[in-house]
C-alpha cells in the first residue's frame, strides 16, 4: 500500500508542480538558451532503483565538459565551471526542476536517497551500495536537506584532496543518513521531508530539521 500511495503522490505532485512552474520555466529556458554555451538541459547518468542506471534531467548550470575538468563530480565553492546564471540556479535549487520529468517517468520518486554518479556511489561502503537503492532514489531526501550546501563543506578540509575528503568524511555520513531513511520510511516521513525541503530553501539557515528529525545519525565534522 505504501508503494502505491507513494507512486500516486509522485504523479499528483509532479504534475501539479509542472503546471505551476511552467510560467517560470519558460523564461529560464530562454535565459539559458541565449547565455553561456546555449545549453538548456543537462543529462547525466545516475545510479537508480536496484542499482540500474538512468539519465537524470537538470537545467544546465556548468560547462558541458565539467566532469572532465577541474574536480570532476565534486563542485567546490566558486567553481570556475559553474556558469554565470548557474550559481543562482544551484543556490535556489531551480536547476533541479526538470527532474519532475524523471518522477513522471518513474526513474525517481519525490523523496528517497539521492541518485549519485558512479564515482560518488562507489565512495559508499559495500554494505550501503548493496542496499541503498532497494527503493527508488528521490528528488529530495534527508541527505538533500542536511547537505543542502555541500559545496561549502569542502572548505572544512583545505589541506585534503576533495575526492579523499568526500570518500573518507562526507560519503560515510551521507550513507548513514540514507540508511536512516530506509529504516524509517513512511508516507508521513515523506511528507515531513517535502515540507522540510521547501522550508530550507526559504530559510537556508534554519535548524528546524533537528527538532523534526530527532534521532538522526550524529555528524562528526
């Protein structure tokens, strides 16, 4: 029943959201088309349900060959690969809006573990890699809320290679958070996460999640 209701909620909310944001999406499409490299959408291979792969949709915010230059899949503060308008789209999370199409297609759900690129997925311990996508990944999730400003975290380790810092520090905690979601997932928790996602976009400095989700794994960095 939970899976049926979750899929129904995905369809209803994603269709509603597409209708509501269409007036906003059209100017964004024109803005991206006539700026930077003229790319509107960015398609990237991600790990999905049962560790299968799919193409995720996003508004383009980085140079087309960004994965092959700089720090690859890791985006740092003031990353030179992010386009002029890309900084705004990433900060406001507007670049994620095209993933509503992924939700309608059934690639992802509204709430679930975030779908990762292969390199970031491989940074997880094996026990997490084998279990994390036994549910559909999500547009948002508990990891998305707590790591809403992930780029700034790399400043915590100025002497360490960002890939090493991600693998040794960020990935293990992200994995713990996603496993926490799998252990507690319910329609009510999904609704709480949807509310909290909107809340942190409007109030980015908020700590409301600490009151709402009281038994989260402890962060040690």
